[in-house]
């Protein structure tokens, strides 16, 4: 079970590889995730936004959890499962599944599309927290259509079983205020804000870009935490052009394309309504790789 003390460093939200028929490509998943965890990451996140969670059904989620548990056998890397949907009952059911299969924590997003009130957001997280598995709350207003206020985040973080927050608000306000108040740990979920968020009190990052240069992101975090701030900044700045390309079109399409080109997964297939990246972005990423 994930503790607050384990929420630090680089958590990698992995993609869900699909074959040409749109089914989960388990051999690709096993090979690719095994390569990720060899880097001694601080946490593995399955079925998050990067894993196309809105298109993964509960039976497929069980398959992903079981496969991930097998890959992590003998490892102390915590397994975090994205269980949040825009429906509280569905979120509870997926969170219960993750708990029953031995996941270390559940990542629960602010309910998307419905645009609930702050009271509704709080009630949603209270129901998820009652399952009993540790919960990382996930604030991403750009996708959910609504975000947490500081007061809402504080209320949720004070709940039993809520152990931390993934902050994709795109602003340093939330993490700065929570850090000042001495709250539970916050992981930055906005890759291009990661370095600045560390300076505002973030405990680390849950970063899609870390699928590509995992060791470099780990190095940046370790350098920063050991006081080598200038070296960390320089290494981070060298990754900024790639991060900008990876988010030029909707995540995870650019990352999937890059992973497929690098042979990490067999195909960059996505599930509709997501589609593969444009030819223009392929050329830009290709030039970056050749560069």
C-alpha cells in the first residue's frame, strides 16, 4: 500500500499498446513496461490519461493490472492504477477492482465532462476514498472542464486514505499554497512545468515525457534534490524541445508514435476518438530524433 513517504521522484504513466485490431497488445506492453521499470523509477502508473483510460473497459483493466503485477514481482516500485471516470459508481467499482488485485494505490481524476460543483468533487473523492486503497487525487481542469480550488484540494487531502495529489492545473498556485500549508505530497503532472513546480514544493512528477527519456528525468530529479540545481536545470532545458513536440498534439498520440518508431511497442494505434499524429508532427519528431 502506497504511503505519503513514497510519493516522490518520477512516476511514469505508461501507454496502453493496441494492435491493428484495436485490442490490447500484451506482448508489447510487457516488453515496454519491463524496459521502463529497469530504470528504477519511483512509481508505475497504469491506465491514466496517457493509458487512454476512458477507452479501457473494466475487463481490460483487470488484464493490465495482472500483467503489471507480474512485471513488478520482486520490485519495490509501487503500482498506481487509474480508476477515475466521470461516474462515481464506476470509479468506485474500478477502485475496488484495483484494491482486490493488490494495487498499491488508485489515481482518481476529477470527474470529467459533467463539470460538477466543488461540493460534488469532494463527495466523489470521499466515495472513492471509502474503498480503503490509498488514493492519489488528480486535478486536470484542461481535460475535466473543472478544477479544484485550493480549499477543495485541502479538504480532499485531509481525507483518510487520500495520500497525495497529481497537479495538472498548469499553475504554480495550487502546489505553492499546499506546500506552504504543509499538506500531503503533490506530484507535478504538467511536464513543461516540472522544474518550476519542484521549486514551488512539488515532491516529484508524474510525467508522460518520462516514457521516452526515463533515465534523464530521474537524473534531473536526483540532481535537484541533492542541491545540483544548475545542472538539473541545464539537463531539463535540453529536454524542453522534445516535451513541446510531445504535447503539440493530444497526448498520448505523439508518445505512442515515438515509442513505436523506437521499437518499444509494435504500433502507435490509438482508440477513437484519438487518432495518430499528423504528418507534419511526424516530420518534426523525426528531425528531432535525427538531430
